[in-house]
C-alpha cells in the first residue's frame, strides 16, 4: 500500500464508506480507532466523488448527496457544495462541472489516492 497522510480513524471511515457503497466487497477493518462524524462525512463525500469519477453517478447527484452528508457536520464544505450546486443549477455546463470537479478532487486528493490504493489492492487479491 502507498504512503498515506490519513490518520487511522480516517482510513477506517473510508473503508466503512467503501463497504457501505458496495465498492469494497470484503475487507477486514483492523483498527480500534473510531472515526468522528466529520471523518465519516468526509469519507462518504470522497466515496461519492470516486463514484462520479467512475461515471456511476451524475455531477448533480454528487452535489446533492455531498450536501446532505455535509450539512450539520462540516459547515465550510457544506457552504462550498451549496455554492457549487447553485452555480451549476444556474448554468449547467461541462466547463463549470470540470472546474468544480477539479476543486473537490483537490480537497479530497488524499482520500481519493487511498481509495485507489485500497481498491487496487483488493482487485489484485481477487
């Protein structure tokens, strides 16, 4: 597995989110670290963004899911998501979607890299 800057509890939260989204079939979570509600929300959003990258959902679905996940848990990301959703609803186009996607891919770069390495490891084991 590649080096990650995520804490053990962040890794656990991502593993749980991957399992609940059915992107990760069978994986034993070996940690006593319980993720915080904020870490769980970030992980769920990162997995939703990963699903968008796989073209399993539309951008509007990513924004809607991410907003409902972030609300009441993480104010700054929730505000950014709402702003992006409003911009996208006002003028839905590929250029705006690409710009927003790049922003969130940067925000969740460590999570996305961890997901890639985890799913790559699982694929090699199967």
